[in-house]
DNA sequence: CCTGAAATAAGAGGAATCCCCGATTTTATT
DNA sequence: AATAAAATCGGGGATTCCTCTTATTTCAGG
C-alpha cells in the first residue's frame, strides 16, 4: 500500500483526486495540503510515497519550487504534477526539477491512475494528451538559456505606447496612422518588444499586456 | 431527487464535485460538460434541476455568459457558480446574470452542500468564506452588470469557440491547429462572426469579447 | 422528403504582415 | 564632443491574412 499526499489550493480538487486515488486498491490518500510550504512540511514529517501536486498554488511558493526542494531533500518521494498548463515550457521545467509525471487537469481521470502506476515502478510518465514536438523542445532550450530579467522597464517610451495598441488588436497600419509614423516603424517597435520580452506570438503579447495591466478591462 | 449537471473544463474537478454531490441522498449527478456551449445544449435537452458551473472554461464561451443565456431561457434551473475568483466584481456579475449561489473552489466541500440545499429551497447563497458588506449586496442587486446578448445568440457553436481565440490574439493558423480544421474554415467562421455582429476590425472583435466576457482574465 | 443552417474547405487575387537586412536622424548620457 | 540608445524608415522576399466565390457533407425541422 502506497501513501499519497495531495497538494492543491482548491479543496474541491483535493476531494476529487482523493476519491479517485482511494478507489485504487494499492493506494491511499493520507493527507492534503493547500500550499507549497505546507506540502514541504508534510513531506518532511515522513510516510509519503507519492505526491500529487498542482503547479499553481497562490499565494506563496508555487509547485515548481516545491518540487525542486522536495526532490532535493527527499528523492524517494515520487512527484506527480497535475497542472492546467499544457505548454511545453511548464512540462520541461517540472520534469527538469524533479517531477516524475506530468498530467493535465483537463484529461480523463484515468491519466492519474496511469501516472500512479508508472511512478511506483520508477518510470516517468507524461499525459497521453500532451503533444510534444522536437521543435518545441529545441525552442524551449534555446530561449531558456538566455534570461532577461529587465522586463517591461527595458522598453523605450515609444515601445510602451505601441504595446497596448497591439494587444488591443490594432493593425500595424492603424497604429501607424494613430501615431503618425510609418508601418515600418511600427514593425520595428513590435519586433523590439518581442525581442526584449521574449514574446514570440501575438498571444504572448496579449497575455503579457493583460498580466502587467497594460490594458484595462 | 434533484438532477445535477456539473460543468467544468477540468475532468478531475468534475469527478470531485460529482463524488460530493452523489454522497447526498437527495441529489444525483446526471451529466458533466466541459464548455459553455455544451452546457447550454445539455440544459436544453431537459431534466436538469441544478447546474454547478465553473466561471472559466477556456477556450470558448465562459461561465458568465452561459449563466445569462441559461437563466434567460430556463429560469427554473438553479445555477451554482463554483469559481476560483473571490473578487467582488466576479460575484456581482455572476449573481446579476442569473446565478443563485456563488462558492469558492478553495472552500471546504461543505460549501457545495450548503449551496445545493439553499438553492433548491429557492434561496440565494454566498460562500461563507466570502466577506460581503451590505453596500456590496446593494450593488449585486443593481442591474448594471447584466449582459445584453441580442447578437451573440445568433452565433453558432463553432463560431462561439473561435471568437475568444481570435480576441486573445491567436492567428488563423494557430486556431486551425488547435481545432483540427483548416485555416479556410477558421476564415469562414471569422467572417460569419463579423457579419452577424457587425464588427469590422480586430479591435471591434476584442472590444466585444471583453465587454461580453467571452475571455477570462 | 425537402429545406436550410452549420461546418467544412478549396481557389484566386490582392493586401498586410513578418523577417531579414541596412540606414539616417534625434535624443540622452557620459 | 563622443558614444550610445532611441526613433525613424526603406528594400525584398516569404508568409499570412482578407475577401469573394463556390462546393460538399451533415443534420435538424417542417
């Protein structure tokens, strides 16, 4: 019988997972935690074979850092990450920091069971619904090495003007007319923003703008 | 015996809620859905007394707009919103658009049970962990937060899926890959949305999506 | 069974964007 | 004054997007 700890900031999710895990004859959920620090403390107390953990548990320490800390001190604890994010970046980081399995919250319940069975056999497991391309892995490794911590403040005055307009859906032409400059200049600003902030698509720009409150809703 | 429909984009969460609800002697979960449009279609088919729904179900129609649509057409269906957001703004909008209860995902499971019992008695219910002032309650009852869905309802299911993706900045190609259709089909959906809602630019689309809460932030 | 809406998608032509390069002028800093 | 950064714009080719037209399949309603 393997003892399982469930870590998720949402009690409902903990209940759901606990129910699923307890249905398995060789697993039992012994506890639940709602934050990274609490999870670490609970693992420290011993008796945990498998940890099923969400990556995002605001506020406070997130699942990724907790994964790293627990894996360093208690390498025997198998960590299964249960996340809503299916971007390659999250998966890579989780696996690189000590996770043995990565499954999606949107996947059928059977994925958790599969992950449990794999990790107790010492095998890694990736959600069957995750599509991984070699190109993606290359891109992550390429961009991950060049860290830019400057962020938004590294943008110039003009770039800061252009940014929200892009996020709001204005075309290069519309922006150029609004600012009385050529579309070529808009292109330049746009490219500089993407380069400085390591954003590679319009979606990235929109998300960044939203999260940094460059646009109001 | 009351029939419950559970709507959440994460299968794990649906399982957890279903488990909890089925433990109650007078409630039974009859179905689960993962998107706003699917939820509406399921309610349309009948036999649903209570709907427990997440506010955020990307991509596609979100829970708020689905609440409004279902409440307009099927006012007898009691809607319980289960959300990760505890900001007053979300609560106000949900209640103003037809929800009978609002509970937090981070609350203990007992909150769902309390909400169920209240709504079948025709009473509204707010999560006990939410701090509400009397002033806030007045604001909840004010009608400023209600959505107007004249045009939106003329969109087809597929168009409602494409719309938020466009607003979030996805390119035709990215949308086509996400939905496993050709870029030509995406173009067709896009053109139909613009025609039906009389929106002529991407900015218009984004603004409409924001004001009608088609996208979650 | 017929009709219409919905979902799918192809072609063709022109507009816009993206991506590489380089260039000039203005502004700020040292 | 010298240097650096910012802001401006262009060329050219590849890609994508827009618009309009047409067409097939499926499916629900009368």
